[in-house]
C-alpha cells in the first residue's frame, strides 16, 4: 500500500529523527565514564550507509509523490540492518531481541 505523507505522524517522525541526529552529533565529543576506554564504533559507518540508502529511497518517493510498498520494504530492511549493526557493536549479536 502506498504511503502518502500528509499526516501529523510523518511530522512527528521527522521531528524525532532531527532530535536523534542532534543527540548523535553531541555524543561524538562525550568523554567515556571512568574505567572505560573510548571505542571507534565502526558500526557507525554501516549505519550511515544504510541511512543514506533510506534517504535515497524516500527521495525517490518524494519525486513520485508517494512511496510504494517495495520502497517501504527497502526502508524496513535497512532499519533491520541498522539494528543488526548496533547489536554487533554491543558484542551481543545473535542473542535475540528484547
């Protein structure tokens, strides 16, 4: 089912994503707690690539005036990949989701 972005939920999602982007940007300068070593978080490169692919998919939907179910499935698969990268980054990959 195509998704047409005309409701307040789309606005809410956009605001939440902007807020997350601001938080992520602010965390890059955070100092680790005592007893912890800073890590490079290599999973961020994969996450950034998946977010860029989501952006390209949504851009295509914007140009068309709607988002197709195939595009939404692509977005969902990319979010699944983001979840996997985050789980791998915690060292708990493959232990199931809660």
